[in-house]
C-alpha cells in the first residue's frame, strides 16, 4: 500500500511533475491484511487532522506563517477507492457502484440509479453496522477508513478511476459506437 500526496494549490503545471508527488505512507499489503486498513491509516489520519486543526508553521523571509492544510480528495483505482470508502470491493453487491444506487441487474440496460447522497449513505452505514446482511444490498461494508478526516466523505471525495471508468469504459464505448455506426 502506497499513499502519495500533492499540494492542490500549486500551479497546474507543477502538480503534474513527478518531483511534486510526495510519499506519505508505505506499508506491505500483508500488514493491511493482518491489522486492517483503519489501523494502517491511523497515523496518516492523525497527521491530516493535526494539519487541518493547527496548520503547519513555516518561516518565510523572517516571518512565521501558519499554513492550514485540508484534505481535498483521494484518487485511486476503483478497488482502492471502494476499499478506502467502505464500499463492497467485489462489485458483486446488489448496488455495486460508489456513485449511484443502480441495481446490478439493471446496469446493462443503461438504467440509471439515483446518486448516492451523504445523509442516505450514512444511514446505510449504520444499518450495515447493526446487521451485516445489508452490506450486499447497499454495496457498503461499513464506515470509510478515512471517516475521521475533515472534509472527507466517501460519496463526495472519491472521484472516478480515469483509466477504468473513462478510458476503458465510457470513452471506449463512445468510440466503438461512433466507428461502428
């Protein structure tokens, strides 16, 4: 497991350069399996909370400046996003999408499900905690491993996996339909 970060308030040209990507956490996957993602991410969550509440004091041209730091979003492939967000990871749930509540048996028909919303999602997490059988129904295993991070919520800060959702998914379908028709 590798967790990297970039500073979002840098100019876009700088954010895309490799030297601006910093390692925040590195852990063997066997430890994640043994101790759980919550425990492995605990030191990172504590540091993010500290930076959000107290900021970081730096000295700039003789003046001490306090920089507040906030979490913006977590990027990863679909499996990692589902794991961190507390969603079902096998994609075999009745509602396997972390963005909407479409039923799996309706996906192929192109039917849309309503978008997941913060309040409803939190209610579903509570139901799953009370009775695990709801996990398969809602596609939610439980609370997110990043639940303690200010501004993070699994239905709002886990964007699409560009490679799988866009390039291998929607874009591929649009190109195939355009070329074949």
